[in-house]
């Protein structure tokens, strides 16, 4: 569980990263969740965008994905969301 300080720290880190996933009209599939889980294992922090034709809000998509893969939602802003999951093999981000 992330504290508010952890969230603020991760949110500041997320400002400098690119959006690497888009949730489109296919919605949130098992394959999407698997790809996001792999990206989180490698990067620990990712940003994703929800397209208008997906039928999801950023919050709905983030909640569905985080529940499926055990990640933490850092924040949702507009049509983007940020997820965090500590890497099991090689942790890069040190939380307080």
C-alpha cells in the first residue's frame, strides 16, 4: 500500500516518463494486462492513456488493470493513469 508521500514521489517521477500504453476500443484484455505486467516488472512505473473510443474512463481502466495484475494506482489525470509495481527481480525505485 502506497502512502501519500510515496504517491507524491512517484507522481513527480511520472511527469518525466512517456506514455507507453494505450487502451483503445479493444478495452482491457488479458493480453493488455500481461503486457503491462511485463512492462512494470522491467520499469516499475508506467504511464498509460485511455482513448475516447474505449468506453472506459482512465480510473475504470486503471482499477481493472491494477486488480488483475496486483499493481498500485499512483494517479489518474484526464485520460491518463500511472501504475506502480515493485519489481520482483530488480528494484530500481526506492520508496521512503
